[in-house]
């Protein structure tokens, strides 16, 4: 019989290491790698956006998409930085995803 243990894991994409991808003129997305956690079933994920500014008015920061045992994606919209470029603002303001995942490991 297979025994599973429930585990809590937490992490960050990092203030200086977060990679963002263009979604549209007002938004971007960040893929978060949790493959090192060893989950064997899809975990429950909670996420938030951390940075040095501007993230308080961003939307989508606590809405993980496509959660798997290996990762998830967060779409972040902030129309206030459309002229600068949301990706440029994210880098300048050191936006990063902080996350907590609860799930089963062997």
C-alpha cells in the first residue's frame, strides 16, 4: 500500500531572478517552478506578488493557473505601467511571486 505524507512547501521566484513573459500591453505572466517539492498529486497553491512598488494595484496576483505537481502560472495585470511596459516595470520594481503549496509527497 502506498503511503503519502502531507507537506507544506514555500518559496519565491526571487527579487532579482524572476523571469516574466509578455501577455499583452497591460499584463505579463510568470511561470513558477515547484518541481523540487516532490509533490505526487496536484497541491493547493496560494500565491502573492512581492516587490518594491506598484504591485498593490496589480490584479491576478493570487490566482494561480494550470497548477501541476511541477509548477503553475500567474497572470499579472497592471494598466498603470502600460506606457513603460509592464515587464519593464516588473523588473525595475523587483516583482516576484511568493507562494505556499500544500500537497502530498511519498
